[in-house]
């Protein structure tokens, strides 16, 4: 799992590549935690476009980031999930909590509308 982080104002964009499994979930969780400890944020955008596999550990990591964001007064949006990842998110009920949008531009635009 590779995690690329980028700030856009008070929005943290996390671009994930690879398997969001037990190891990948730990890499994702640690990267985001380090970033949000250093800087205030309103929105976490998780780009899943290049995620090839997701399991229960990955789902748990997404829910954990959602819970943490709620505690911090922020929100989480997922973007770009390929069909096989989208299907897992939907079956697990994640999309009831974390909206799934087409791309980062949609998430950033939605973030501007909320403020």
C-alpha cells in the first residue's frame, strides 16, 4: 500500500494505491494520523481509484478515520472507488456513513458548498 497525502486548504487528500488489507490499513491509518496531528482539518478525502483489493481490515481503517474525523469536527468523503471496491463498501454499509463521489474535484467542490 502506498499513501500519498496532499493538503488543499483545510482538506487532506489521501491517495491510496495497492491492497487495503491488514498491512495496507496500518500504513493508511498511520499516515493520516501523523498528518492530522500536525495540522487542523475540516475534510478528509480518501481517493480509492488505485485500490486493487479491500478486506475487513481496510473497512475498519476507513471507519476508524471516519470516527476520528467526527471527533475532530471534520468529515470524510471517498472518491474514485473502482466497481469491485465500491461493491465491498456498499455491502459493508460504509456508504451510509462515508459518501462516495466520482473524483477529487467533486469532493473539493462539495466541501466548499458545506462551509
